């Protein structure tokens, strides 16, 4: 259920179905099925983000407040909600409603409350149009004239200013068509829409572009010390992808020493898995080697904000179609294909094998390092205090 919620939040944020599936780490087949089941209309209606519905985070705060003995009014003030919202939430979603039960058995549980709210959200609810024949007839007439739902909704406000029964939003018309239209409004009316589609496509704002990751910081803002390789601790990252895009391995390359780390992604290579694996690797490094990470604009780095919070390492994003901005990583990925050939199922390789490959690569002499190895350069940097502050630089 949580994966579905995250998927729809990604779609609502402007990602395509495929991009959203990669961001949350589910298969494209499952994501497309979720999208088709509801006609492309978000079944959660922005729950979990903010606004009318309580989010999981808010429910967790309610649980903490109840356990701490706070009043409903105190919890409401803390969350910026009306006290009646907290009261309704406790009445609806507490596990036991019988006040004769012990306080412990009546305790509010955030996870259970979220599951109940999700279940209610999934139940099909009759929409206004399908329950009022006169309204349904007028909407159908407008669609028959190839009017858009927005034109129909606003025209009815103009023609029936005092009749609430004849008021309907264009969103309700869309939902009736796409969610319940497969039995309530015939297919001819769906075809009357300008798009002619039986699935609703998510809209992007004028400032969005396909696949854009929220909160990206451009490579142009990366510190100069990272660009000239004067100080170690600045990394470049990427994925190498296996057969049918079904498997992947994360690659991290330190710009000064060219030292390589590999991320083991045995089950999936979505944003969550990449963030978790990269976080674990970076946390194992000395602090002087954890300064920044540069990535391309692949959706697998959609959780860059969480990565930065967990590691203290700022993520910078290269410009589109500019592989030279991450040239060290691109070159290393080419070397890695000796060990992980294209078209191979990469999930078959163990974490131990990844570490062995990285060790061998880090022991390979490099022309750009004066025929020293990345491991040797890295050891020198770590043993020389001035080197970590910018007094040492490599060429190339």
C-alpha cells in the first residue's frame, strides 16, 4: 500500500508512469496496472502530502501525543489541525471502540489507522453525476457536443446559478468518465473528449519537464575544489544496467584518486534502493572523503534530499546530455564492463564479488595518476593532512 502511495505521489509530481515506477522501485507492469485500474486518476487524492487528509507522519505524531498523555486540543495545535479533525481520526481509526477495554488495548496505532484510511480511500464511492439523472443528462449532452469537462462545468454554473443540484466540478466529470465511466457513461462519451483516451494522463506544469527531479541542485553550484580535483571527497555516481533493464549496479568514483566503490542492488535499482546503498557506502568513509556527489538526472537519485540528510553529502546534478561533466565515472563504467558485460543479469553477482572487482580496479595503475594506483593515491591523501585541505592535486 505504501508503494502505491509513493507511486501516485510521484505521478502527481509530474513523472510518467515508467519514471514513477523506477523512482519507487516497482516493476513497470505493476505500475501500469495500478494506473489503468483507476483510469489514471489518483485514488489517494493527495492524501499523505498535506491539506484535507491526514498523512502517515501526522498519524505518527497523534500516536506519540496520545501515548504521552496530551489532550486532543494540544495535539491539534501541534499539527496545525482543528481539534475536531483529531477527534474524528481517533473515533474512526482507533483499534477498539469499546471504552470498557483497557487503555492499552484502546491505544491508537498510526500504522493501523493509515491502513484503515487507505482501505476506505480504495472503496468505490458513487459520484454525484451518476446518482442524479438530470445532471447526468446535461453532462452527457455537453460531451456529445464535444465540450470539455471544464466548459460543461462552468456553463452549468452560468445556466443554473441557484440550483446546487446542477453544480459539478470538471474534476468530478473526469472521475466519472475515467473511474466509473466503464459502466456509467458509455464509451462514446469518453471518445467525445478531445483526447479520446480511456485513461487520464497526468499534467505537468509549465516549469516541469519530463523526468525532472524536485529540488535538484545544478552542477554549476558545485564547489570549485570539486571541479579542479584539488581536494578529495568529491564523488561521481551512476548506474550500469543489466539485461532488459531489470538489474543494476551503482558506481561511485572519487574524482581526485579515481577510487571506485560499487553499490550492491540485488533486488531493484529504484530511488529507494540506490539511496539506501549509497548511504551505507558513504557512511563507511572517513569524513574527509564525504563532501559531495555528482549524478546525472536519472530518476534513481530522486531521493537525493534524504541521502544528503543521512550523510551530510550534497548532491549536484549534471546538465542533461552532458556525460563529460561526469567523465571520471563514465570512464570507470567502461572499465567495469570487463567484469559486468552488457546484456548480463547483474543480480547474479554478490556483494563480495562487487568488493573484489572494486579492489582490483583500485589496484590498477592509471596514466592520469602518473602510473600510480587509485588505492595508492587515496592512501597518500589520507596520510597527508595538507592534501585533504587542497594542497595536493592530481592531473587529468
